[in-house]
C-alpha cells in the first residue's frame, strides 16, 4: 500500500507533468471504484489542471476547480504513459479502474506530447476509491483526516497533545488516519523500530523523553523516505520503498541495527514486523493468530 512518502512522490510526479494541460477524456473501467456521481467524470473534459495536491494518502488533481481525487488503497497503483493509450477502456474484470488522457501542454507550445495515466488495482479486495468533487472536504476520508506529520504546524507539542490520554496501542494510533494523516502499516513499523519502541506500548504511558524520541523517529523516517522517493518515476516507487525498509515485510531476515532476526505478529488481514532486541528488551511478542490456534 502506498503511504505518505510514495503518495508525496506521485503527487510531485503528476504536478510536474500535468499542470497546464487540459483533460482530453476520462474513462471508468471499474464502476465500483467511482464513489461519486455528480459531477460526472465527463465534466473534466476540456478543463485544465491547475494543481496537484496530497491529503494524507489521497491524491487531488485540481482541474479548473473540479477535483479528481483518488486513494490507491492496498492494491492500487498509477501507471503513467508518456503517450496516452488510445484503446477505449471498457468496464469489466480488467485491473484497470480509470484512464485519463491529456492534451498538449497549454503553457509550453514546444511540448506536443499527449500523456495519460491509468489507475489499476490488483487482488480480489477492491478498495481503490475515485471521487470527483467540487471541494476536497466533500470526500469523507479527507474531511476526517488528522494533521499531516510533515506540516510545519506539526510540532512536538502538537504530537504530545495527540498522545495525551490515549489508551490505544501506539502502533494502531500511528496508523489511525483521523489521528495522524498518511502513515500506514509499513511506516508505523519503521517509525517504531527507529524509536526502539514496542508496537504494543500504550500511548498514554509514554514519558516525555519517549514522546520526543517517537516524534523525532516519525519525522526522520518519513522525511528520509520522502527524499528517497522524490523525483522517481511512478514505476520505480514500489521498489524504492522496499529497499528502504528496515523491518517491515522482512520477517526472518536480520535486523540491520543489531543483527537479531526480524519477527512478526499476524492478525486477521495484516501483520506487523519488529525486532525484539531493539524494541521489546528481547521479549518475543505473542503472535495473536497462532495463539488462537494453539488454544
């Protein structure tokens, strides 16, 4: 699943290539992915892209005041084409959910290219979401977002205020989009490893030094990942993300810090990875799914 660093990179990638271009056509391949009906996708034709923005994990194309917004969810991705595919997209069982074509750049007469992009979704659980709205706040997931951790206003004091009184485990809290926008399963694992903190630690019980350590780990982990992803074409972002991970999705491999084995706790539809030496004082956390099987 793309998270804040990858979505930030995709946003910059699209901004660089699309601002100043007009939409030639929009085609829907997966009706279930389209979450709005008014205005219709055809309303974008002939309008120009004036900006591309990120809201948490949402990408927002501002097209002359209408907003084409999408959330890639777990199995979604963006496929860029320097020359738009001309084949008409037909609804069906294809992984293609959306196809957008653009005209030559109106701000650069020498640029006669006609690019486009597709949104695709792998797997059987279809969660990719596409919206066309007059205001981003009309999208429920954006309206309820918490603060962006890379915003200038997201200070240590703000972070401490978010954690204060929270009885939730810190892993879940970092992933809660209404608490902090943009962090998902992968980067919450990475942040907690960098902070040398158990994923099951309770937020309300962290002392001021632990809160500061966690805040710095959050900032450093995300900013390093954003810098690593910046400027890369969309097709390279998945590999760049995997290459930068220390523990997430590395079960059974060596921890790059201490050399201990990376361990996993499995849940119904997800898992977390951690290093016992770095994060839990050597204690191996119970795998909830295996514990139930052994009862």
